[in-house]
């Protein structure tokens, strides 16, 4: 595997981020050499577009990553195949009023560009409006690669409707939506690889609403308290937690059962199983330089912890816009901020970690703006397939007989 491109990505980082990234990789390698566990907390958007979720699935399969939390939007996109090609046209060209309230800004309509064979197969699972498909195929429009499923017809609608069936199975058998969806998901997605390896993939509570009915079905599949307890277990088992372009992490990693930052004290008091971030390494990949400033501010002056101890506003003391996730992150002794483009950071982490562990990777992501990134995105479109309902039913029948 050529490392020339990752060498350049490393050079693009600031000196402090280079230093911190090296430290982060060293800790990951040390943990995996002693059979420790790595947990990932991903956001949506960039993680899909930069091929990061596909890379995470690869690292799960290579036993480098052990558990994943993500957003309902990512689950919806992975159900659609992660990335797909769509044709964006004027909605009027397929017979819709472009000013209709149900259309997105600009009055556009999107058509999933899938093979004739795939469209025929999809027609066996849902009623297709062939007139709309024909009109959309004949109309002029832009062809782009974007997060899969989503608003494109018919793939977006297929995933939207299939989520109702998955929800019924989940509630019937007491399983998270993500587990059942994973049975039918492509093994190059986090969902699919999680199902194949038995590694947990769960949506966090702050990231439940997204992806249309997929998000609602995820939220309805198991109680919030159960979801929080399962995520607390993941945190408890992890030695390292890596946050990748994700917001609201304070409500994720120091949620209702986490004690080191204080929120889980009464859960413990009442006899519930809790977890603690004490002694864990928290690595955050983010483009916000204020994250680095907050960490350095705390290390030099200890004023962030002092502000919390005195009940004072942290924004006024630090003089920087203070996102909630910066609070616990800056105060944790073993947190490592790495400021940079996740499209560049993740290939470095993957290459250096796998090299140190003697592991060969079959897939490597690249920043979407590079030539390698463009090739990667096309590869994902061609090779990562949408969720297969029949595989879910087959898996369910197999498990039901045991």
C-alpha cells in the first residue's frame, strides 16, 4: 500500500496537530497490542462523504475498531449503500409543482441512478412509479454523487418504507433497529460489518432524529434508557474513544450513566450499572481550532475546571466560543485534540496503525477533493450495495429456529 499520499496529508497539519496525531496513533497501537478496545463516535455528513464510515467498517473487520456509535442519518445512508449517484432535475419535468411545500429548496427532484437489473429487483419489493422514472431519465439534469438513499427516488422511499418493517421486527424481538438492519446491510458498511463480527453499532440519543422515518424507527425500537445503558457499556469496555466530526458529544460520552464528569452519580447511588471516563483516552478529530485552544487553556491555567467548580460561565473565562463538548473534553487528563480534515486524518490513522500491527488493509479512504478520493467515491457507489430485505428475513428465520 502506497503511503505517499498519507505523508502529504500529515504535512498539511499544524505542528501541534502532527504531535497530537502521533501520540493518538501510538496509544491506539499500544491498546490493540494488549487486546484492548477502541470505540468510535461518528457524526454524519463528512464521515460518509470522505469514505470514513467505509474505512471504519474495514477497520472493524480487521479487529482494530471494536464498537461504533453514530447518527440515524448515517444509518439511513448506509441502508442506501453509503454513497450513490443521483440525477437532480427540475421537479416540473416529472409533473410536480416546483413550488410545492414538500420539495426541497430549488424545486429539485432526484432520481436514483441504479442499473436496470437493480431497478427491476427493487420493483419486486415496492410499487414503482415507472412514469416518473421514465420522465426523470429523459429530463436534463446534473448527475452527482451524494449520501445514499435520502431524497432520491426510489431508493430513499424504499429505505423509508423498509424501516417500518425493521421496526416491527425490532420491537417483536426486543432488538435495536441497528442490529436488525445490520443483517441486511452491505458488509462494507459499519452496520453490516457490525452484524458480521458481532460488534455493537448504535445510534446515540442526541443523534436519533435524522434520516426521516429511519431515525424515528431507530428511536422507537428500544427505550432511550436501554439505549443509554448499552452505550454506557460500550464506553465502559473501551480503552480509547475516537470522536470523528461529531457534535453534542458531551451528551454522548458523559451521559446519564457516566460518573467521572458527575452525571451518573445518582444512577450509581440507586444501584444502576454505570461507567467512568477516568483513565480513558479521548481522541477528537475536528476542524474547530477552538477545541485545541480550550485544551491548551485548561492545561496552562486549570481555569475551565475552576470555573465549573465555582459555577462560572466558561465562555467568558476562556474568551472563545465554548461548545458544550469542549467542557468535559478539555478537563479530561487523557484527551487528545487533533485539528484537521477528517478526510486526511483517517487515512493516516489507518495506514500507521495497521502498519504497526502488521495488518494489511483492503480499503483506504482519501479526501473527496483528491483524485484518489474521487476514485474512492466511485468505488463505493459501484461496490457498496443497498440493504437487502431478503437477507433480514433469512437471518430472522435462522435465529428463530435456534
